[in-house]
C-alpha cells in the first residue's frame, strides 16, 4: 500500500512565524504535491516537484516555498505565516508526471494561524 | 482551462436508498478522471480512475461510469459508513489534476 505521512495533524502558529510542514512517502514516487483545501474553494495546488531539487509553482504559490532534498520528502514552508493561510494542507505523491498516474494523499495538516 | 463541477453539493439518503453523484467536466485531452472519498478531517482516499468514455469500475457498493462530458458515481443500497465527501478530479493535457467542489453524502440509518 502507498503510504504518505505528514508530520502533524494539527498545528497552531502565530502570525509572522516561520512554519514547516513535512511530507514523506514510502513508495519511491517521482512526483510530490502540496495542496490546500478550503470550504467552497476545493483543493488548490500550491507547488509540486517531479524530481529531487526540482519544483514548479502551482495555482497559488504566493506566500509559500518548498524544498525537496530527498526523493521521499517534500517540505512546504510558510516564510511568515498569516491568518489567511489558516487551512487544511494536503500532501500527495504519484509515480510519474507524464502519464495518467493516481495521486495518493496524506492525512492532512490542519494549520491555524492566530 | 479545465473545469469540474460536481452535483449535488450535498445529498441525504436513507440507508438502502440508491442514488448517483454527478461530475461534469470540460478538459483539453482527458488523460484520466479520478474519484476520491474524503472523511471529515482526513485526506482524500483514492477510489477509481477512468480513462475513456464507456468505461465502468466497481468497488463494493460503488460504481463509477464515464462519458465524454461527465462521470457518475452510483451508490447502491448505501450504508451509514458510506457517508463522506466524494471528490472528482480530471487530468488533462497539462498533467495536473483539477478538482471539483465535492458532494457531501449523508446516509441515515
């Protein structure tokens, strides 16, 4: 079974703090993704990575950065957290990009920025 | 731009009352249509991938079908444990997934 894990289920941070969200997958997948999910807006892609040290912007990259130093790990960084970044953050992975490959999701991190 | 619209937004069923969820889409070069189930506070769980019109897939009480413009998720004799939000997503020529807003299904005993 594909397993995608995220470092925290719930996180509470203060405005201006630097926040790290970690994601690890154990299936040797090439691609990893970060989404945020908000009521009424659905899932929106923040960043994705198709290889180690490679990253591409998604639909809403502003205010976020990412890091992929190892194939199995993909980190989402909020350089200076703001209240409008309060959301559910979902990490996903898939085997290949240039094919119809299913994305498998982690359990999510519910981030609250006060 | 790829678009996905799911209907209804919410659906209440009695246990055993069969129904269907709709996913309408516009996409340039459909590579795949995906159905996920999401329980409250959790990540989406993969259910099905459909690749071409006419294809059908089944899993327990769920059956997904695909036409050139829409997909249906049929739920036969649902049970309370089928209560969840069901998400539809398409992968087009651009490779990324575009998600619909989801249908929140509530099955009462």
